[in-house]
């Protein structure tokens, strides 16, 4: 018997704070690889906590709806996260993707999206959680650096790992040259990890 049940739509909401290059890589992959037809998945919205984030225009140029919720309009982290949850939930997301969303999240937010909240971090976690990952990798004399896609849990830059990519640290690297090499991998790794997540979600 063919399965005639309509497929649950899998809305993806992407949160950004800056240039949005990972967001763009995901949107382009979704379009080029026909995630809508393959998985019933599409990027429903890109939301920024910064009105001046360059990624907003980039998302619009890719045909994705954008919304801004400035954290500066809220007195507390809890109040901002509650408003952000309400905004995200208008899209009924199957997956919430943090793509350079530079906010520490409250436990309530993380709990609300448990199992459907992912992040990319520019280091080979568990090494170098937090900021300035590339300079710290150089200072530590690492011969490899990289990036990690992981599920988000209450602890910053922790949570079950979904995918990782490594690059060599080259003689003469600065934090900027290393960041650029890592970012090239981020743009491949993040769409691939989300596609894998959608593929396994399609079987659930
Ligand atoms: C990316 O390199 C991402 O790994 C990093 O911010 C950058 C955002 O760039 N995220 C973190 O540091 C999170 N802890 P983008 O806006 O061009 O995607």
C-alpha cells in the first residue's frame, strides 16, 4: 500500500546576527538540492537580533522572508528569549538553526526547542568553546582547526555533535586566514548536516 498520508511540512527558521554566510549556504543548498520536494522542508524565515545585520539583505536577495527582533528592546535576557520564541513559533519550525547567532540562550529557550535546535561553532569542539576560537587555536600551537555542527544544550557550545570538518593550520596563518579556511568548510558542512538531519527526520 502506498503511504498516502500528507507529509508534515518541515519549516526551518535560521537565526543570525551578522554577515549570514552560513545562512546563505544553507538557503542555496535547500534551493539547489530541492529540499522542498525531497523532504517537504524549506527555510521559512531568517530572524536577526541586529537590525543592521548584513545577512538580512542577503536573505532577501535569496527570496527568504526576514524579521528583526532587537535584543536591545528588552530589559532582560529572559524577556527577549520569550519574545523570540513567540516569533519563531509563528513559523511552526521543525528545526531552528543558529548561524552566527551571537547570543547566550536561556535554559527555557533551549528546553523549548530541545531536539530541534542546532548550531555551528568555529572550532573542533570540545576544544575552544566561546569566542576568538582561531586566535586561541593559533596560540595553543594547534596543527588542525575546524568547525563543528552540534545540537544545542543548556551549556554554551556543547551538546551532541552532528558533524565536524578539520582544516590544517598553515605556517604564517593569522586568525583571519585561518577563519577564512574554516569558513569554507562551514559552508559545506552545515548544509550537509542539516540535510542529513532532514533525511533522518523523514523516516521518523
Ligand atoms: C561563523 O563562523 C560561525 O561559526 C560563528 O560565527 C560565524 C558567523 O558567520 N559562530 C559562532 O562563533 C557561534 N559560537 P556568518 O554570519 O557569515 O555565518
